[in-house]
């Protein structure tokens, strides 16, 4: 990844810095300290019910292939899957 313009952030009297737009769409940061540097790696969270996908390399690779095929116009419509829906019996 190419380096971008460097910025200087100054801490306030309590030692805090504000990241502003650098923190947009970020839920947290992974902090690494190396050779006198503090590295902040932006993190986002995913719902627990979706975590299985990232733990299953085969499923993740299949999803990635499908997304790539769709982006390349290689996907095809298979029709409605509504026949497989289960209706609540209330």
C-alpha cells in the first residue's frame, strides 16, 4: 500500500488525540507498538451470525468468486426461490 500524506496530530492536555475523518466507518483500532511507533489499524465489527463465513475459507472463497462473477457480468438469474420459503403457522 502506498504511503499517503503525513499529518501531525497533537494531544490535548489529557494526552488524547482526535482522529476525525480518519475514524469514519471504523468501530475501533488495533494498536501495535513497533520501534518507537504507534500503529493504529482500523477495525470494523461484523454481526456474530455472519462470523462463520470468515471462519470457513471454502465458503468465503465461494462467495468471493460469486461476487467477482457478478461484477464481470458472468452471473445468471436462476429464478425465484420463494417456493422454498417456510411460512409461520400463527
